C-alpha cells in the first residue's frame, strides 16, 4: 500500500539525529512490547507480515508520532482485538481495574484462544525444504512491475517501473509477503537483489556514483527486453 | 521516552514511583497482564527476552565476526559466501536473521545499509538498531542522498568511491565488513574487535585505530 511507512526518497524529515550512549530500550514498556511480540512467534496467532501490515494501516500522523515500539504496540493490540484473542475493551477494562486496585479474573469463554493446531499461523519468513526454479539469473536486466496493491507489499515505491540488473539470486523458497500478510498463501519464490543506478531511480537528483540495491520477490519483476 | 530518572540505581526504569505514565506504558502493562493471565505468553519469558536483548547481544558480536574476517582469510571467504553459517562458527545466530549477506567495503566501494519500509536489521549480530537507524530521516534520505547523509554523520567519501546502499526490505539481512584501518596491522584479533563499531558495520562510519 502507498503509506507513510514507504519512506525511501521522501523529503521533509530533516537531519539524521544521533543519540550518544543510547540505551537498548528508552522505557520499560518498549522492552515489554518488543519481547511480547517476539514471544508471539510461537503462539500461531499471526505472522510477521501481518504485523508489518497492521503497522502500515495506522493513520499517517500516528505512524509518525507514536515511535517505533508504539507502532508495534498498536499492531499487536489491533491484531489481537480483530482476531478475538484479547479485545480492546478488555484492555481498557483492565486499565480501569488497575487504577481502581481491583483484581478480576479473565474470562476464557468466547475467545479465539488457544489456536487449534490446524489453523496455527507460522510467524517465520521462509522455508528451505521446497525447491524453487529461479526465472532470472545474475546479469539479467529486469523492470520492476508497477505494482500498487492496496494491501501489503515489500515493493518499495521508488523502484516501481525502474530497470535494474539482477546481482544476487537467492534461490531459496521465500514467502511472498503480499499474500502471506493476508493469509492468502505463501507463494514461495526466489528473492533477487537488484542493482539500480542512482540516475535510474532519482533522475536529476541523483548523487554521483551511487547505486541502490534492493531485494525483490520474483513476482515483483519482469524481464526487460531490448536495449 | 521514559520521562524522568532517579539517581539510586541502574534499574530505575523498572518502577515509575507514581509519576504520570505514558499511555503506551499503561496499555502495555494491561495487555501483558491479560496475555499472561490467559497463558498466551508468560511474563517470566518476557523478562528473559528483554534481558537477552539488553545484556547478551549487541554490536560486540558483529565486531568479533569482523575481527575474525580481518585475521583469517579462509573465514572471511566463508563469511562472504554464507554469512549465517560463518557466524554460527562463532556461536552467533538466532531468530529474525534468516539469512545474512555480508558486504565488503573496499578502497573503491562503500556499502551502507538501510530499511526504508520498517527498520530491518541483523539483530542477532548487531543487537537492536539505534534510534537514528529507525528514524524517518535516515530511512527517507539514505537511499536518495547517501553521500550527503554519510557526510553529515561524519564520513565524507570522495566522488570516485561508489556508494552502494542496501535497502534490506526482504528477509535477507546485511552486515558491512569494514576496511581494516591503517595502523591496525600489528593488532591481535581481540584488539581489532575492540575498535570495530556498530556504525562501521551499518556503513555510516569507518573503523579508526
């Protein structure tokens, strides 16, 4: 989707600010959100691409102000709510109980937990035990499809319709993020590293002697014929 | 941001003493307690994961990899061929680094890593990324004007040095193998590991003796 998360090449964010002696987490809650999300990878509730896509669905203003782990918190809460695992109203109620010093047990009825083994969702990104036959080889010229789905994609907007050269063929069976994010299939396929000249991507704004190298699923690419 | 800090110990962030909590902290605590009560996660496991990332992993792991590559050409060849397998020789690896591509800086090619879509980073080798790596400014600018961004961050490269920006938007993670600096010829592997910085392994700095 064409969201604020797809930041490559945007203007308006100012200089890169480096914080000296930065802690791993800037607040306790950041570490908890990070670690809970990590622990989710064994629950079968959702996958990495669903997590990423949920972040993309934030409104743009919140995306920019909530911070990195604020986005993770948002994604986790909304996915758990939508899937009927932990509802937003329950979180609100627990906050109110904490304020009031009340202790209330959770209700286990009417909840999409535990996940039956046949509907468990794999978190991870790829699997090695399936053979794939790469369509492209190192040196091939490819044009990135002008693919603009409303849903999830890892095709960065700034390389759409650009021509580059395949430099690395990762011939393992990688899941296709565009479908896996919506649980409509893994569509295992190779991922290529494609090299684009600065001029191809940035036109008259390109800096001298720069190259952008982007990892792209096979379904994002067409063979470039001619020239 | 955690707001204030007290001066009586390094673990002050673990308790907020009734000061106004950020809303994210409030929601996170409520969510964690519900998940814990439901048996979906255990807070003890969450404690372990947090301390693992705070105390056990970090750029020192990557620095060991780089120092080994500088002192052992056979290891370096294996590292460039299959980053994850070579790191496993040093006992490094784990979740979220499915595949590691190590890219070598030379006198004529400089590599720098970004993820414009979220902030993908080789956690198991470098720890969690710094805030600047996750910032909108870095993510937006590193691909379009890398020369200027690097110069602002203190690394000015001549125009005849090619800059390769790796936008790591798939599940492949990148580690920059920096150039061994002049003056480091006589150093041992351990001494070399001490001078390799996180920023050099992202590609926004050079290693200095």
